[in-house]
C-alpha cells in the first residue's frame, strides 16, 4: 500500500506546534481535513479551507457562493493535490481566529497492507484551545498560565482545564482518536 507522510505546523506559534502523520493514498481531501482536526487537536467547530496556489478546496455545503469558485473537498484525492514530495499548501481553520497551517508532503512510500492508517508519527507542543484569539491570543494565554499571580490566571486555568500544558503533545491519545476517525466523520455528517 502506498502511503503519504505529511508534516504540518501551525504558522505563528512559538514554540512551533507541529505534527507528522501518515495516510493512505486512497484518502480524500475531506478525510485529510478530519485527520488534521484530530492530529492538531481541533474540535471541527469552524469553517476551513485548503489553499492550493490559486485554488480553494473546501466543503461546498458550507461556503457562500459569493466568495468565488471553490472545489468540493469530497471530490479531490490527496494524490491529486500532492503528486510528489515537497508540495506544500496552506490549511486555514477558523476564519475568526485565522489559524494558518503549513502542510507539506514529506514522503511517499510503500508500507505493509495491514498497517493501521492514518497514523501519527510525531508532534511537538499542544494545539491552542479553540476560540482563544488566534496566535496573539494564544501567546497571551500562555503568558497568563505562567503567572499564577495574574488576575486572569484562575479563570484561564479553569477554561483550558487543569491538565492543559502548552508544551505537551499526547501522541497516544491522538492515535486513539485516529482509530475512531470513521465515527468522528459520521457524527460530523449527521450535523448536516
């Protein structure tokens, strides 16, 4: 089975939030969107799009026709967008917080047929919490969490949860969630 390995990083985060993961060549861009949501730690609560040079690929059920031509994400295979190693696109999530991701194909290889895909390979640092205000808001949130005397420390800690650590990427939990990808997509589809 041919597999594609991607590296994604969240532009503007410091230290950089990164993930490396592998998918099957039979993956659609729609499935890739859901995989990105899982590996990054997002909750799939906002609009998204892939920017591939001048082309926009997104879920056409959620896009206003006035925004110009959009290619439906369900009709595009990852191999159409990423035919060779080194191809990179921008994945934008949450047009309010404007989370921009650099997504690059770093390897194409053959793997055993019984390998479970998608698969997380590596990652660094936690994904920002949803709706924290983009890169500036996330930087501010981390500064608050480092200062227990900050007036917003308790409310911020309560909001993000007691276990949130911006320096931790939990690969085991990510892989468990990838194992439930089909259910996550079905649950998402039930919302339409």
